[in-house]
C-alpha cells in the first residue's frame, strides 16, 4: 500500500484506497488532499492542500481599450496637457491583469508618480469644467496605517465610471513596526515591488500606451498560473497581512498555484498573529465574502484550512461550548464542498446569488450549529452569530438567516419520506403541536410545510438543501463527507422530489398570503377588550385551518371559529 501511495504521489496519478474506519482523520499517518478533479488522494504526513493542476493561461500581448476606457484616458491625458503637468499616468494592478487575460474590468486604479491623488482629481475636475463637461462626485479616503491602509485614495466618476487615484509609494519602517515612519513618492519599480502579487504588479502606461512589468516576472507568472509575491512573502504579508487572503482569493479565482514559499509564510505564526491583530475584521469579512461569492469558494476555503488560517479568520467566542472537535475545520470545508457540488447538479438557476451565498455559509457552519456561548445575561447564543457579527463584521441579517436555516432545516427531515414517496406516509416523527388538532390528517403535511415556509420565506429551498445533505439524520455522514462520497445524484433526486411536492401543494410564496381573519375579528369573536396570548394562540389555529383549506373564505373561517370557541366554553 505504501509503495502504491508513493508511486501515485510521484507520478501525480489518482489512486483508489480501501474504505477506512469512521474518523475525522482516516489514518494517523495520512492526510486527505482534495483536487479539483474530485479525485481522492492521500499524502503522508503533510498538510492538506487543494492543489489545482497547472493551468493553461491565454495571455494577450497587448491591451485593447474599449470606447469608455478611451474616453476616460483621453480626459486624463487632456488634464496633463492642459496644465502642463509632468505626470506619467499608469493604470495599476487588477485592471491590467484582467485585460491581458481578455476579461472585462471596471475597477480602474490610476497610479501617479509625483502628485497625491486628491491633488490630481482637483486638476481633472477643473479641466472637465473647462471643456464644458460635468465634474462628477469626488471623495477622498484617508490612510489608516494602524489597519495597514497606508495610502490616501481619491475617487471620482468619469464617464459614469468610478476611478481611484493614488500616488506611487516608497516607505521606510522602524525596526519593530510595520507601520511606515516615512512615506514618499516612489518610482514605478519601487511601487511594483510593494504590490501584493506579481500578477497584480503590472502597469499600463497611459502616456505611452504600453505595458510595464518592473518585477520582470508579472507576465511570466500570469502565463504559468503562479501566485507569487514580488518581495519575500513573509515581508510582503507582514507589510499588509490581508495580502494572505488576497493571494488565496486570486489563486482560487484563477485556478493558479500558490508558491511554496508563499504557503510557508502564510501559515507561520507571526503572519497569523499579524492578520488577527492588524487587519480590521471588516476587511477580512469582505475578502471572505468575495471568496464565497466567487467562482471557486471550495478551493478558497480549502486553502484557508490547509494554511491553518480557518480559526484565525472564523474566530470563535472565547467561551464557546461544547469543545470543537479536532478536524472540525476540515469537516466545515467538506460540507461546503458537498453543497457547492449539489447546487451545480441541481442547477444554479434554482437559487439566486444571495440564496447561493448564504447556502454556502450555512453549509460551511453546519458542524458549528449546536456550538453556543453565553451573553452578558447568560443567554445561550449560537457561535455562528459571533462569527458573522464579530469575526467577519457581516450584516446582522446574514447571521439571522443562517441561524434560522440551521434551526429550521431539521423540520424538513421527517417530511422528506412523504415528499419523496407517491404514497401517503405516516409522519410519526413530526411534533404536530396543539394548533394542528382540528386539521384533517390528509392536510397535515400541507399545514406543517406551510408553517415552515412562512418561517423561512425565500430561503426555504436553502433549508431543504441542507436537509437533503444530512438525510437520513440517524446516520453519521462525517466519514462520507470527508471521503468526498457525497452521493450527489441521490441527494439531487431527494431535493427535486421535495421541491416538486412543495410546489404541487401550492405553497410557494405562501408567506405572502394574508390571514383570512385579523386580530380585531378574533377579539370580537372571543369578546376580548385587548389582545394577548389568547389572540396569538388563535392566530396560529386560524392559520393552520386556512392552510388545510386553501379555498375557504373569511366567513367560513369565522363560522368555524365561533363553533370551536363555543365547544371550548362548554367543555370548560
């Protein structure tokens, strides 16, 4: 077995291994590596690393400007000529990279060699007014060295496109700090070496209409599909630790290979500590959101896991309980992997962008759904809430949606046999609760599902997706997930059957259906002077009655309510 493993690793050929015992780790001397080809490979005693095969990258020899870009650059050059400036105007970074890859890019950053961005945009505004054009919004974003934002950035709209202006930089640091003590205008070469990655260090010189590669390897790394830093990676990451996450994001996005020295630096304790201490949680959350919303979220999260950054990024409350099991980070990525693949199989059109984004977060944090911490009032709060609101500084609604789906998706589980069967199935596992007592047996699935959809609204398909992922719940699927035995076709069939059943019941958008009877009507029937728990109880009963009888009228509902209330009074 050992010989077969070594041979396969040396030849980079896939191998098949016997089924292993149920465990977060299949063997104490083996760790799992996931490749985009979905082949399961084992490598001895090494960190798990999702390594894409070497990409074939088509890189253009020159940059072709579209009409909008031509107009923007003409106005910038017009400003230089009008005021007799000596500026060399360069487009920096991602725009150059994407244009060389033949991709559209609307993120234009202009690097200035001898002037602050705020000074230059004032010149541009004056020039536009001089030629009879409207000067659109101008904003200045100050530097914040404590959060590793070292440059002032000026922004303005030209031809309905936001343009950022910064000066080329050269910095000097004191011995024990990465906050620059001296900042001065730098050369294009100095600025290129201060960039995060070689593929982002390229310039397009507007004055000469030429591409400039001052690191002498930006274009070469782009062609060979490598993620490399211009300077030694540890120095680059300590300058701005967020570059670790940017390297991961671009590596996943383009399917490029992370440089070995870069991986070593990214996973070292000093860089991890700097990422945690120096970078605002908002900036970290923004990078993570871009990864989750991107074209390769699994690859990105696998990199984060493999580089031992998972708990740095998704930090937990200091007093969470119960203890997180070893390998939980890998299980989180495995759930994400399964969900991503299941969504592709079901069809992307089933979910909109927001549903897909939150479905991936929901899946990734499934292993943490029962982990909690106590707030100042000793109330137990899901740790997922802390991750979203404190570790990532995301929207409160993101945390609420994911937690709500975590809570609600298990209610779908006992319904799946009913949805997946063409025959009536006895729903023995369902707690029907007392408000369903007067509901006919044949209508109870519709009533329960209707309540569930009213709770989940537009995210009911996300909850259904999670339930098909863990169904049946009495079987531990940890081993299968870690071994990438996702049974995608079976789970797709379960999802489609359940989705079709919900639609056949006429429950899509059921949360928009208004109750037949309002609170005032209830109070009149019950002869109450004010609302309270009794009114809320009857609202639930009426909703159940209405879901069981979708064609009924308000008068029929009121009549049923009077009869039911009279019976209750007689019994009392």
